[in-house]
C-alpha cells in the first residue's frame, strides 16, 4: 500500500515510467541553512569583493548541480531545466539558501530545487571549513511545488 | 585575518595551491539524517527486497557522488579517492546516514564524506517523497578527520 | 548505397539531424549475459543481503549509464529518457541482463537499452572478478524496438 | 568464503579500501567483438574516409570511456589512467576490438580495458544499426593483466 | 538598461527563465581558427591515416562538447541538441573550424556552436603542441543564427 | 619525422603512455581575450554587484572546466590538478583572461590552462551575447610552461 514508487513489485529499483504523463508547467522551491560561527559567517557574508565571490561560487555550484540532478540521483529523470534561481539570506548565526526551479515537462522539479540547495550549502561549507569545522547543515526541505496532477502544495509551518 | 582560503587577497575565488604539501593518509567521517513520517520510513527500511534496493540505491548514489566531489564543489581539488563507505541507521523517526572517506594525498577528504552523506540523503528523499512531502534533511556535519598538518579532529557533542 | 548514416558524403562523422522528425513514443529492449564459474555466480545471486546489493549495484549502474548514453556514444543524441528498467535472470552458468527503455521523442532508444545492458554487465564483472577472472560477456543484442517511422521490430531466434 | 570483495560482511556495497596498497605498474588487456552482416561490416571497414572516421569515432569513444570508468562502474576507484590504446581487426564476419590500459597505482586497470572495449563496441553498434539490427556483441573478456600483488595473469584458450 | 540578462536586478547570476517561450526551430553557426607552423599543420592535415584520426578526434571532441554545453557554461540551459556538424578547412597557415548546431526548442544554440568550435580547436592544439608551442587560437565568433523571437542574424564582414 | 605524438605509426589516435615518466612539479600559463562593444564590456566589468557575479561566474566556469580537461580533450590524461587560478583584465575594448595551472605529475598542464581560458571566455560570451552578437574570442595561446623533461618555456612577443 505505502509502496515506494521507485521500486517495482519485487522491490527492484526502477525509473518510473512517465511516458503517458502530459507536459505541464511545474515549479518547486526548497530551502536549507548552514549554521556557523560568527567569524566564518562574517567572512563569507561581509566585504564587497569577498561577498561577491564566496556567495557567487556557491550560487553557481547550486545552479550547475541542479542541471545535473538526473546524473546524481539514480532514479530521477533527466530534465531540461528551464529556470533555476538561488538566493542567500544572512540570518545572524546561519546562512539560508533558497532555490526555485521550473520547467514544462512530465515530472516535477522538487529534486532539482533540493539538489541546488544541498550543493550550494556544501559549497559554503567548503568555503568556511578552514575557519569553523563545527558548521552544521540543517533544515533542507521542500517549501512549495506547483503543476502536475497533484497541483500546488505548500509546507505548513 | 579570518580570510577564506578559497578567495585570494582581492576576493577572487581560486583553488588553493597544494603542490607543496606532502601526501599523507587522510580520512574523514560525516553524518546527517532525514526525518520522515513512520509510513515512509517503514517503506524504506522494512521488507527484505525493498530495503535492499532502497538503501542500496542511496548508498550507490552517495559513493558515486563522493568520487565526483571535485566536479560538484567548484574549489575542491579532484582526488583519487581510495575508500568510501556509507552506513544507514534506523532511528525511529529518521534515517541516519554516515560516511567515511579516505586517501593518501595532499588534501583532506572532508568534502567527499560530506558530499556522500548529502547525496545519499537526497536519494532517500527522492525515494520517499511520494509518501511524505514534509521530510527534512538535518544535521549534516563532520564527525572526525585524520591526517594532514592539522592531524586528528573530532566533533564534541 | 549502404552508407553509414552517422557519416556524411565525405565520410566525416556527424550527429544526424532529427529536427524534422516528429516525436512519437518509442521503446527498445536489449539483453546480454555474463558467463561465470558457479562460485562467482552463487556469490552474486544467492544470499539475501548480498544478492540485494550486488544486483542492485549493477542495476543502478545500468540505469545511470542509460541516462548518460548521449555522453558516452559520440553520435547519439542527448535524450530525456522517460523510463528504464533492468532485470536479472539466473541461468545456471550465466546471469542474463535485460533492459527496456522508453521515451516520447524524435529518435529511438536502442542505444540506451544496449548501454544499460552493457554497463550492468560490466558492473557484475567488476563484482565477480576477484572470484573468477575468466568471466565472459556475451550476446549483447537488441530484442525489440517500437515507434518511429520504421515501427515495431523484433529479433527472430 | 567466496565473498564478493565489493560487499562488506553485511552484504552492503562499498568501495574497497586500497590505502595500504603500494603503487606498482599495472596493465590490463581485454577484447570483444561485434558480429554483423557483410554490408554493415564493409561500410564500417572499407573506404578510406569512411573507415577513418567510423573506426576513429569508436576508438575515441572507447578511450574517453576508459578515462571515466570510475564514474560508470559504481565501486571502481577513480584512476589517473596513464595509457590506453584500442585496436580494431576485421575478422570477416565480425570486428574485433582490443584494448590495453596501464598506470602506476594501487589498483588494477582491468575495468578500464573492459570498459574501453565495451564502449567502442557500442559505438560500432550505433554506427551500423541502420544497416543491420541483428548485430551481436560477443566475447568481452580479460586477456591479460600484469602488476599488483597477484602479478601476471593470462587467459588460456 | 544595458543589463546582462544572466544577472538579476541585484546582480546575482541566474539561469534565465524560458518557460514561457515557445519552441521554434533554431540553428547557429560559428567559426574559429588555429594558426600554426607549417610542419604542425602538415602533420595534422596531410597523410591519409593521420589526417583521418587527427581531424576525426577533434571533430568528435567538438561534437561531444556541444552536447555538454549546459554542463560547461554555468548559465546555459541544458538542451536536447538535434544536430551538430563540424568542418575543417586548411587555410595554409591555419586550420579553420566551423560548426552548425540545431534544435527545436525555447533557447538558441549559439553557445553549442561556439563550444563545439572552441573544444575542437583545443583538441587540435593538443594534437600539435609537441610540434609547435606557439600556436594561437583566433577569431572564434558567431556567423549566423536563425529562429526564435529575434529571427535570423548574420555576421557582416 | 614530424609525427603527431597522439597518433601511432598507423595514424590511429592513442593516449600517449606516460607510465615511465617521473612526476615533477609542472605549471602552465595561458591567455586569451574577448573583444566586445563598450556597452557589453561595461555591463560585465563595471558595477559592484554585477561585476562580482559576471566575472565570478566565468572564473568558476574556467576552474571547473580545467578540472575536467581530461574529459573534454580526448587524448589528454586525467590529472589531479593541484592549483588553478584565473584573472581578468579590462583592456578597454576587450577582457583579457589569464590562467595558471599546476600539479606534481607525469604530464604537463598546458591543456588545463588553455581549457580554463577557453571556457572562461565562452562564459563571458554567453553573458554578453544579448548585448553584442559580434564579440570575437581571440589570441588564446600558451604563455609559459615549467617542469618536465623540456623544462621552462616562455612565449616570445
């Protein structure tokens, strides 16, 4: 009953067949945060030049990973992503990363948004790890999805 | 003073030069967890066949991503990973993922362990998302590192 | 007359132009087998845990390679694969691998099915090579294709 | 006893730890063939220009795939391949592909040679499939390996 | 006013949203050249066998890179390229490379044609660098584009 | 006599065998430029935020491509790059890109420096192409190499 759709009746992994689905516009937003010491956070967030390239590096990493989600996640369909956007927010003791992905297609883009957030966070971790080894990545979750048969869904806080 | 080593004096991103470092044996362990509803957790963790392929899929995804860390994280050095191991633990309301990576080389393998954990968690998310859209990935952090100039470091809980 | 479609009039390699083709639903099935000593076959096929992860690893490898067929085979078009499924059969002195791929598009998916089978077989070889260096991969061939201008084709045994 | 080295005691897939191994020079040779109708074989093998680019395309595909073996085969170590060579032989009713790979390192290069042969054969299949859908890929096997703790091994026919 | 479309209002990099665009047939042609000493040029261009594989290698490299443009160029959309063709011309003191790419889709294929030319030129450089270290790659530019809202554009010399 | 080292006696492409070479420290620097209209150049180079992310995007693209040179250029050896650095200079009517790569190994890193420059230039082209379709990429060449049997070489202007 509560079967995983990525496994067939015998429990074998498979990529779900989406041939019969119709292509509708779909979007998904996700978020996550990386908690770190003030000096690491400041080094990443403050200072014109430094800010530019530290955040830009994480943003580009997240965008490029989102385009390759189907290569990273074994049972994800390869998708022709049509939009991807990543934003950073300074939350005092953490940097919040939010991503929104979109396309017109047969499957949702939740995994693209989640992957963009995860890889941007890993890149911030890589940036800051010489200053703070105790950083923790937290709260990676889906915020919203639109399109497809199941329509719009929003997380309730 | 608290400069990010991945940015040069002008704030430009760069891959740190490790040519002069000596190659020592290095290892790193990381962990993270994905919190989910009981029915999703049970579908992933229980049942011989299903368990095998759901966890195996996440494990393979994590192992393959660890080998490609240098492709995903812009300023990571490409490494010839010599070992990578990923374990799962059923924690009742979450699945814990732990990874240990190792090699003999000039740079540490923290990012390989962190990437393995992150992508294994994303794959579990992908597996369970049809059953539970409210899953949250939490607590991705480094547990331990050995080798290199800075020697052994362990997280303190 | 019997010209290779992947070479132009001068014999230069090219990716065939499929712009003018219409997108129809297409599928392809392929098979192959790996012949090995009984102890290697048994180690791969028998035992709950071991069976799960040995076959699962080969299955995931085949699925992931199928999605990247256009990266591996120089003149293949990059495709948005919509389904891929890989099965294993114990044939006593060999493991048979069969794959079925599908999508709605302008080109067939024969190469995706053939690549899935080949890489799954290579992964089984990698698994078993410490037990049997004389394993042989055999009989990789197309079983059936549907869709496109040429319609359905089935191998005759 | 006859345990698969790629699975741990619990049957979980892992990349074998080779940190403690010493780096020796290693090589491996493999072969395989693709059986096809005379007109397909002739189109691939005869004619200056055509021959050049059909075989060259398969050769380049095999070389490039050999370099990415660690990306394709889940539990293979990523290697810095130091040499790879691919040859074709016209056998009348088949094209034989042979590959030899080499490096100085901690693990063997059998999978690199086997992958080079497999992907070169798949590329020939892709080239000829419009002329002959009944082509069969056969006899992919290791011919010889040198180096490492187990030393030289040669197939016995 | 003269804003870069790849940056949002705040100057942050993004992949432009093309969801609302309609899919029309698009093509793009680009060129470039590599200037080299006569002996290097002759080694690459003359001689049946040598010519075949030197140019074929560059051609395959360009074709394969064109298919992966979205992986290389951070803000390019991943595309299902439908045609790509690369030609070489001996210009006496240089080899000219020209590429034409095409697809039916929502974004143009200029970057695919430019990337094909660039990587083919880099491969020729790699081929010839043991004979001539002073080779220079020059004049990589767009020649023509068709399709999309802006229609046909041709370079004026 | 003036044979291409990447082709064997029969003219077949191969990856040169470097097993017998010793690993010395090697570096390479390359440059290139993209000529464009003042409004495109200004949009890319001026303005704090915009400057940050436009150049940062090109820099990250170049760094990431350098790490994957062995995947892009068919006969290049896969290398464990130890350093890569990319700089931009505003030359009034052009942006100059310079890259320096380094590692301790058996082969030079000329192709890594050349690839970094080429892909950074392509990314700038992608950034500016909506403002100026007549941009031209020019003068991509090696500036200097050190290490290996042939020692230091510098371009003479």
